[in-house]
C-alpha cells in the first residue's frame, strides 16, 4: 500500500489527542481531562437561531468568503477593537480550516515558520505537510513569549511567526510588554505574524491583549468553537488590515477548492453570537482553573494558567508519556506533553468537565504522584 501513498503523508503523524479521544469512547465512565472542548452546550438562544435558519431553508452554499452580514459584523467589531480601517475578512471552517488556508497561501517549501514550544499540535504538522521548516522556540519552564529568543531565531528564510495567546496547551497569556517587544522585532524584519486567538474570551486575570493591537501586519484568527461550545459547527474567521487584503483574496480562492464555504445555517448563529455575552460561562471556567491549580500545586510543578482551559504540568521524574500511561490505567485521561512539544517531560490536563469530576481526577493524579 505504501507505494500508492503521497510522500507528504509521511510528514505527519496521527494525532495523539484523537487517539485518546477514541480511547475514551471505549472506556466505561472515564474521568476525561483530555479533549479541548467545553463541558457546557451551545447556548439555547444560539441553537434556536441555527434551527430557524435550517427551517427557513438557509441550507445552501453561502458565498465563499462567508455570509455578507456576518462579514460586515466581523469587520465592524475588528475596526472598533483594533482601530483598523476597512479590514478584510473571511469566514472559515474553524480556526483549523483558517490555519490551513493561511499556510497554503504563504508557505513555500523551505520557508521557516517560528513558533513557541509547547505549541498547538496542528502548527507543526501543517507546516511539515507543506514542506516548510518548523523553528521551535523553547519557552520552558515559564511558557512566556520570550521575544528575544524569537529574534535570535529569525533568518532570511523566515516567512511567518505564530503567536497563540491564551495558549494551547500551556494556558499562558502573553503580556503586553512581550507582545510589544515582538511587534518591534517583526517590524524591523517586515515579517508577518499569525495570531491564533481562539481562546480570547478565556482570559482570567485581566483584559485580553491581542497581538493585532500592536502590530498591523498581523493575521488575526478567531472562532466560535470554544467560547460558544460550537466545536462541531466549524466556524471561525480571519481578519487582516486593508493593506493585507490580497492575502484574504488568495485564501478565499483556495477555500473555493477545499472547504467551499463554512456551514451556512451556523453562520446565522454566528451573527447572533457576536453580541452574545459569555462572561458567566467564562467565570465558571476561572473557577475550574483555580480548582486545578490549588489541587495540584503541592504535588506537581506547574504554572497557574492565565487563560484557555488547559494546564501543562511537569510529570513526576520528568517522564510525560510514562505518567500518562499510569493515569489512563487509573481511569484518568490526559495527553502526553510530547504531542505539543519537542520534549516529553509534561502532560496536558483540560479542565473541561464538571467540578466534581475535575476534583476526582485531581485526587487520583495526586495519588499517582
């Protein structure tokens, strides 16, 4: 069979996250701290908008770039928040879809893509799939942005720098000073920055700071999957300043031949979601963050997550995969840190479950430590 497969398939591995996801389906009532999706459901009001859209026949293709009303709403919001004049936008099938479109529009074989390690798993594999070269910036042990390390890694082959704040898998939220520092570095070299902001609403200890606030050559990716629990609806958007509109045009062209468009009835729900207040839901996740940190800090080495819904925890003895195997044997599902890193010293815990289940899982993990 191997002779039939494209060479690029050997550039990526099956997702370690999905392996655990599939394992969970075969276990009886596991304590699942592995998958990054909220434990609440899509708010009822937004469900009804989608249901009505389906009933009213809004089930056909939209234009490739997205429903014009949704695009206008996104542009209005971005203009107000970032003071961008006439931003260009694209509605995509999830931030994952937006990442693929961005990378396909930018990366040539041999181009270097810089991003902090640990990283969202898709960055590495998509860059490899397209023949690019990943340049990993070690951020252990504090998982900060470290602009000076990024500056040292820039070469004449650097095409893009990726920023993900709040970060999956670490929960790190980058500081204003670090974002400003990176903006200054990128500006001197005229390098694009991709800012993956899917967790922008999950920011627990202060107002959210966007990379796009400090650097106009930012490709901004945001979505509805996490904040509104629409992970299966596949909805996100890309926004850039007017001067980067040609990039959106190329991404839209590629979307014509790949995703075609984001799901039509759910785009109607996204219009409503733009004005929906999720602050109460976010407050519940701040509580989960606190339960996780307080429950583990005496037994494990970990940073207090500033955002998202993850904690990236050093495994006893610094052997991440071994500890994950032990946890799974005790009915607790977590993910090895090696899925998100060039190191195998940590594990990722998602506090995306009920508070009672979370406390049960923490108790077992502490007993294993």
